[in-house]
C-alpha cells in the first residue's frame, strides 16, 4: 500500500491523531484494519491498536479526549474498547515480550501484519511488519494459521477460519482445514456466546455457502450440534438424492444463494424482504443469519422420528415438530435471544406447510399466515432451500423448478398482500375472550385466538363484537 493510500485511510478518521499526545510509547495498527487497508479499503470502522504496556490507561484517556465510551474487555490480558460515532478502537497490550512475538501468537497470517501508526500519522512512509508472511497470503487470498498450535491455543479459531471464508472470500490452506478438524472435539470448551458470535457473522455473510460446507466437512458443525451426526448416511426415499446430513447442508447453501439473488426472484418486493432480513434481533445480529441456520437444522430431528414402511421406505412422521423442539434446545444452549429463538423454531417447525399449500384450498394461505405472522419469510425461505435440493427419482428438474417458483411467488405475496394485513392489531385479546366466555388461561384460548385471527385476516370477522360472537360459537362447538 502506498503512503498516499495510507494517508487517505487515516484522513478518514482524524480522531486517531489524538493518540500520540496520550503516550510516548510506540503504538501499532494491527489485525483487520491493516488487512483491509492493504486491500484498498479507505473507510475503516474497527481499529485494533497494539501497545507495549498500559493499554487500559491509554484507552481511558483516549475515551476522555474524544468523548467516547470506555469498556474493559479483558483485565488479565489488558484490552479495552473505546466507541465513538459508530467507530470502535480496541487498545491491546502486548501478549509477548516483542511486537513480532505478539504477532506470531495471532490466529491467521493475514491478521498478523502491523504498521507503526505513530509514524504514519506524521506522514512517514513506514513499511509493514510481517513476521508470518501475511502480505503474501493476503495477495494469494489464503487463510493460513500463524503457528501449528494456533487452534489448540483457542479452538474457536477453527470456527473463525470458516467465518473468514464467508466474510473475506479467502480459501483455507489444507493445513488450516486439517487443524480445524483436529480441534473440533474441543469446541465444547468454548463459551457458547463466542461460538454464536462467529456463527452469526458466518451465516449472515454473502459468502456463507462455502463456509457452511467447510463447517460440515470439518466436523465443527457436529461439535456444535451433536444431533446432526445421526443424519450422516441416513437415506430419505425417492424424493431425495442426498442423505439427511448432506441435504441439510445443501439446503442451507441454497438459501444463501436465494438471499444473494433477491432482485432476480423477489422483485418487486426485494427491498421489503431486505428490510425484513435486516431487522435487528440481538445486538448487531439480524434476522438474516437465522434463515440459513434454520435451513441447516431443518431436518436434523429426522433420525429421532424415523420409521420404516411395509415396503421398506423410510418415513419421518412429524419431523417438523420434533425439529422445532430440537431447535429450541440448541438455541438455548447457544444463548440465542428470545427473538432469535422464536424465529428459528417457527421456521423449522412449520417448514413443511408452505409447500403443502399447493394441495389445499384458497383459504389455507391466510390460515398459514395467521400461524406464522412475521416469521413467515423465514419459513418460506427454509422451504425453498428444502425443495430446491430434494432431487430424487420422484422429483425431476421440472418438478423442482415448479415447486421453487410457487414458493417464490408465496414470498412475494407475503409482502404484497399478507404483511399489511398482519400489521393490523387483533380485534380482541386473550383477556377479553376469557372475560366474555368465563374461561381460564389454557390451550383453548390460544386455539380460539388463532381461529379469530385468520378469519379477521380473511375479512370474515370485521370487529370486536363479531370476534366475540364467533369465539362463543367456536367454544360451544
């Protein structure tokens, strides 16, 4: 990277010029900021800054000077984050005696490149510090661990390998993939929140498909979801050409493909679907990451419900419902938010129903929308991935294309017709139904409310009085 290019990058963030006044120590820009700048990025929002000592003290003073917020990330290995105006600055203290030794302890060579930030800020042309050969790997777009023990030091780095496959579009070296597979059994020792953070970034990225395939190929996915292993080698009958495990993987990759091509199939509702996907569920995590995750889990419960018919054909009765229960347990273990859990479970539990609409009357889509509410797009997307990758002898290409086209039309109908209806509030609440009918809380109230809701959406119940009269008639019957 030329000096002029560095100066362009630094001028985009004048706040950094406060750092030289806060310490006489050298300080170095490292990690993703250097990697991205060397690739030509000029607008960087995450800055990792390495200092020999007193990282917390410098960070506190830096926060005071620029009017940012300060949080200590790690006391034993002093690290602090300062956030200001949408940018974050991580001040990190050496983990070794020297800068070069510190860089060698990092995860991948492309993240182990440093530049002297003090010299750059005063306009000196400083060469990159690259003890691991990261510049060459950056040019070759390769992900290479810094040391043979890099993943043993932190097994989460194995999952991060595939996150970078998704977000950077780089290729892992054969050694990196071997190392990832070797530590898969140790991933359970990592805090669930850290695993979820890596998964969320991976699944939300446009390049998630090869990363998902890497996760499943390496055994890391089975370390995260042990129940998935039972699907390996489990045949599914003449509607499928893949076993349960590989079908789930293919469906998730197909969903990523659909997410990347919204303008091709979702128009004129593509922007509405993008907005739905971009809705935040937890911190910076949005709905988008849950959709491919649901596809990867959608048939994971088939092994636990498998039966065999008189003709030897495998059957999987009520696997969607079992899958919803399994997804709920997995979501709790990974510490997903309530909103994330709700979306994941609904998308899996109901994923057989959108396709079945083709066999039912015209009133059934509105019934399904009453059940799904704002989770409908996730459910339809999972069904799209499911049907697109079920290509057994009974499902030739024209049948597959027909099914996918039907589901894509249903998605457009959701935003064009059903979403505005779903945005209207119910005519009556559960409390109002219980008071009017003298009922106690229970499943019947939920069933009554659902029936009232789909009739309201269909236009046959128009106000609260109508709703209560119908509730009384349904209860009596």
